[in-house]
C-alpha cells in the first residue's frame, strides 16, 4: 500500500501481486502472474499558461498581486480584480472547491508455458494482458467565477470514462546447440498485439444547485462524445546468435517483419534487419598476462527499426458530425456530416538505420567498469504533422517526409570506491551527448514552422541544416532611447522606450516569419546521471542525481507576464521599465506608452523568452534499515524499513521547472522545450516497510 499526497488524492493507492509457478512434468513449466492496482484520487489542476486554466500556476501568476485571497471575515475573495488588471477567479478558492475525481482499476496479467521436448529445444507460449477501467468526473460549483465573469454562475460538470484492453500473444521457438568451441542459438517468434479503447465524454449544464454534483443532477447533457478505437500489430522475427571459444568472438543477425493497422493496406508492412559482432580481447593470450584487466570487449552493430506512433486512423479522412454540420433541406433540419481531417493513404513506416560501435572494460578485480558507445543513425520518412495550404480547408496533414540524422556518444562508469568489511560505497555515472540534424524535408526542403504564441506567431522551426524544432522568434536588440532614433530606424509609430526588434528584411516593419530567426536550442549539450550507494552494517543509503548541461527552454508564459497593455499581472522586473530619457530603466523592459505594436512585440516570442535550462536535480534520497531476522515474525523474510525523499533539490538558474516541455498548445516532436507553466514538482517524503514471505 502506498499513500499519496493529500492534495492529490482522497484515498490510498492499493497494489497487489500474485505469482504461481508449477512444473507438472520435468519438461514442462507453467507460470502465472497477476498485478492488480486500484487508485482513487482528487486530481489537482494541472499546468497551462492560459487565462482560462483556472487554479493553475499560470493563471495564478497573471492575477492581481495586491488583492488578498481572503476577505476580512475569513471567507474567500471569489473574484480577484483591481484597477488596470482584468478580473479572474481566485486561484486558491478554485483549488479548494473545484472537484476533479479520478479512479482507475488496472489489472496486469501474464501467463507462460514452456516446453522442452529435447535437449536444446524450447517451445514457449506467452500471453500478456493489460486491462484498465478509468472514470473521471469534475464539477464546477456556482461559487466559482471565470475570466471576466464573477460568481454566482450556473454549475457545470463533466464525466469521462475510458476502458482499455491491450493483449499480446507470442509464440517462440528457441534452439540452442554447442558443437565443440562453437555455440549457436536460433530464435523464431510470431506475435500478435491488439488494443481496444472504448469510452465516452459527457458535459452537464444547467445544474439547479451545488447539492448533486454527479452528471445526473444536470438539466441538460451536452457534447456527448463516444470513443471506440482499435489498433493491432502483427510481427514475425528470427534471430541467430553465434559465439566461438567461450564468447571470445560473437556475432548476431536478426530480421523482423511488422504489420501495423495504423497504415493503409498497401503500406502496412515493414521489414527491419540487424547484425552485430563482438570481440572479447581480454581472452586473447597477449592480454591475459595483464592481471589488472578483467574484461575488454569491442563490439559493433547495425540495425533498422520502425516507428508507427501516430493516430489509429490518420491514413483516412475522418467524418465529423454535430450541430455545426447540420443544414436545412426542404424547410426541415437535416443531420449533416463533414470531413474533419485530411487523410493520407500513402502513410507508411518511419524507418531508422543506425550504426553503433562500443567498448566494455573492467579492471582491478572489477572495481572499475567502463562502457562507451558511439552511434550514427539516419531516420527516413518521418511521421510529421505538416502544414498544408489553407485553401484545402485544413491546417495540417500527417505525412512521411524528410530525413534526420542523430549521432552521439554515451558513457557509463561503475566504481567500487570502498569495500571493507561491512562498509561498501559504490558509484555509477552515465553521460550522454546527442546531436540531431535535419538532412532533408520533402521534395523542396521547405521549412516546417510549428507552434503558436498568443499573437499567433510560430514558436519553432524545423529546417535543413539545423536540429528539429529550434526556437523561432524575434531578436530583441534593446530599447529605442530617443524619439529621433525610433523615427530613423524603427517601425511605424515607434517612440523612445519602445522595444527594438531586429528588422531582418530591412522594410522597417516587424512582421511574423519575415523578421523571425532561430533564437535558441532546446537540446542539451549533455545529460548525466549520478548514483551513489553506501552500505554500513544494516544501513543502506542511496542518492540519485540527474541533470543536463546546456539546452534552453522557451518561457511561453511570458505572453501573459509581459502583457503591459495593461491586462494582467506582469513580472516583478518590469518595475525597471523605461520611463523617460532620464529614467531609462535597465534597458530590458519597455515603456507602456506608444503604439500597440510595441506592446505586442514585447509579449510575443523573442529572445527574451529563451532561458538556460542547465540544472542538477537530487531525484531520490533513500535510507534503508534491514531488520535482523530474530526480530521478524514467523515466515517473514527480508524485512526492512526505509525513509525516502523524492525531488529533494533542484539547482538551476531557470525560473521554473527546467525540464518542462510541450504543454498546452505546444505538442509533438516539432515543438520541444516549450514551457507553458507546469504544476511545480512536489517534494515527497516516504516512510514505509518492505518484506516478503
């Protein structure tokens, strides 16, 4: 049983696990594993920088900071409003009174039958099932207002249900044979995986009061949406492993054929192959005399993989119903249907081919172990949402386009720092550096602009010669210090104190796309993880840290916190704005006077949004005590007590969570590193016990 935070749930999360193993015949083995989970939570309001994400950190940050959350009598101040700032609901009150209940029953099952009819031959049949049943309901009482709409308001509610069944059936044959110094293993696999989703979303309106908060209390059920979707994957695979002289020389080759229901019938199948070789030099006679060397292996591999991670029916155009598509025929309302998405019958597998070379090294009685890998991969026929001409009636279409290269290095180091009696200290360090580069984008290599700021300006660009999804915006060059400077070099109507953005095309108009450039890179120079384990007697201490060097985030919430029209609360540093030639401020924050275009540019995507995301996070600290067996109850073994802290500390100059990406409107691989204000990472303290029978 694992308790969860009071702000997030109303009852514990209950987990169970059961396993049965049997060998009814020396050649037959059967196992069954079940793992059910039940959770009941009162979900918090999540992230989002929009003014309608009530109760979120983003909406709280744009409210007036001078209005108290409580009235003098201790009741909530329902609507936060002050002169010069638009009103909105009290974020604290929203968190307290908005109901968002969630429950989930999930069951994982696994059954395996293994039969060995003769030496070296294994027949294996495996079935895996994953079933979940989720219900989520929320209720907004009459006491909660909305943007520019103070309470009381007519209550509203929603109910969502989703049932998912995913199963995998796999049949395999393995033949293992030793012939002197030769060893070979041949594997053949046939698998079927299928997924079924059934659910519904319902909205309730015109609740008469706050007493009955379930959907049956609504006088009107609106926007019903029934969901039924399926997908399947059929696979054939074969693999041959070979080694010679007890693993001194190794080789492997594999091929698989996958068919996905997410593609049209003519594009459904993909064939992917791989091969690898290895050489354990430490087994050669000229290395064996080195007593400090325990293992040295060189390896190289080449392989192909496929990706089908798109929507279930993206290859066909989907039909939408609803009142918006109804029409009048012979003075009678007729039900209408309209094409809702643009299909693409040529959609097929996204394919990646990669070459990898590596080194494994162990020294000094295995007290130091080191691994290194260098890889170069090319991904072709990327599955991307690409813009299409608006004249088509659609904004984007999913298609296979382009070619991207990923290359990098990865290092891993394990050390036994101290090993003396009951005291042991070990460390693990891993470092990864990856660089991606767009090599081609369709027939004409036209760049892909994606994302949208509050001013409907693209926030990212993917173009040949650059990494995927680079930050894209205006380049801030300071403020105009005099009216003469603004008149000589600025855009129409600019005055002293207005923002100065780079005029890329020199037309003295600061225009979306024409005057945008690459302004930042969301990808870190390196990511790393550090793990230390210290054991002293019956005590064990574990410390896990992760982090990144370099890389940036796009602070999308500045589209509100840099809105100086006025409309919302702004960042505190706007106090240092330009006021006059004698009071120029810090040169970063403009005057509130002048043409509207200047204020729009200040809150639009620019280099002002780009912040360094370098960070070091202490992920987990756990202290564990192993209880002596003499104090354990009958049949209880391996009992221990532990205390842990998750997300203990983050060190970074970034103003919010430096790892947030892709929230709100900004989704997909083409818009990485966009921060629309997520809920703060919570620090969790855990105290528990663990034991077995």
